């Protein structure tokens, strides 16, 4: 699964590695689509505002492209890593819904 990262903040090598590790765990849920090279994640991490210091100031918006469907998760948190974790969990739930709908259609 290919992971594309766009960061509105500083993207250090350790932060890039963290993102790839966390979102890489979703690969086992889309294994069937990943074999054909169709699964791809686009994630954007940025701050909601420049002047706020407290509250949910980081946003992680992730899009998982699957055959005939794009699954989307957008999560806010006080820490960029927490926003990434929440987005990963939301995408995991969306993948499960997609798989059950696809199985029911057959």
C-alpha cells in the first residue's frame, strides 16, 4: 500500500516514519486490493490555526482510495500524533463497513 504524506508542519524523518508505521497497519485490512496495487492512502497533517495553542489545533485528513470507492477520515486533536491515531481508527471502521457492504452485494 502506498502512503502519500502532505504536511503543513515540519515533517521530520522520525515523524514520517511514525505516520508510515501507524497507517501501514491498515494494509492487512485491504490486503486483497493491495495485491493489485489499487490501495493508496493520501494523508494531510496541518494546524487548524497559527495563533491557537490549546485545544484541538491539529487536523489529520486521510483518504484511502479503493476500487470504486474513496474512504475518508478527518480527525482533530491537540497533538498531531493523536490526530493520526484517531484517523487510522476511523479508516479502519470505514474499511470494515466497506467490506461488509461489498460482501452483501455479492
